[in-house]
């Protein structure tokens, strides 16, 4: 279990390091979308949402890593329970930020970020309560910063495959923005 803890924390370190260039690119989303011919209002809404959801995006990656770890440890009910709990909170938070406080698209980003925070906290707490994997749930230490190159050599090919899969859908969504309604 000690080695599982090291690998899990090593993944978290790499995720946080990879988030920095992604953050820089995402903050240029409005310019990128406008240069691709998207409507200025849509590009503005996109940037507003991205700015509100930036912390939630990083949390989403941490959640995914923790979920995959739990699945590999044959603990599939724990992520399911955390997702069910966070969905209930998400409905309430969305109502509060979008409708009650009238934050609009920014409220959606804030609610999603808070939902991801709740989800991640529940995942960590529930993981710590499972006796068979308690030893693997630890804060990063110096070992998390060693052997990063070997970790990346294994992780980069699968990451590219996942990115390509997501990018296909993103490109389809982007292309759908060019489709007009004929009356």
C-alpha cells in the first residue's frame, strides 16, 4: 500500500504541474473562439464560465485520479456514494447561485467548482474510512517528486488517447456553432 500512496501522490503532482499551461491556454479562450469565428457574446460567456470553474477543473482531475485508484482497489461503491452526495449538493448550489443570487453563467461555474470540492472531500474522507486502503491515503512526501520521468513515460500515451477522444467531441461542438437555423 505504501507504493500505491507514492504513485497516487506522484500522479497528483504531475496533474497540478500540467494544469499550469492548461490554465494559460484556457484564459485565452475568448480570443481563440473569436479568431475561429465564434460569436463574441458566446466567447465572452465561455470565458466567464472558465474563470469561475478554473479551480473546479483541477479538482475534477484530482477526483478522477482518486476514483480510478479506488476502482483499481475494488472499491467502486465509494466513488458512487460520493457522486450521489455531490449531485444533491449540486442541484441546491446551482439553484442558489444561478437563480437565487442571479449569477447566471458565473453561478454555474461557481456551483460546479463547489460541487467538485464537496465530491473530492467526500472521496478522501470515505477512502480514509476503508481499512484495507487507509495506508495509501497520505499527503505527498519527497518520494512523490522522484521518478516522475518513468511515470510520464507510462502516462503520456494513454493521456494522448484520452485527449484525442475528448477533442473529437469538442471539435463537433465547435463545428455545431457554425450551423445556422434556416427559416
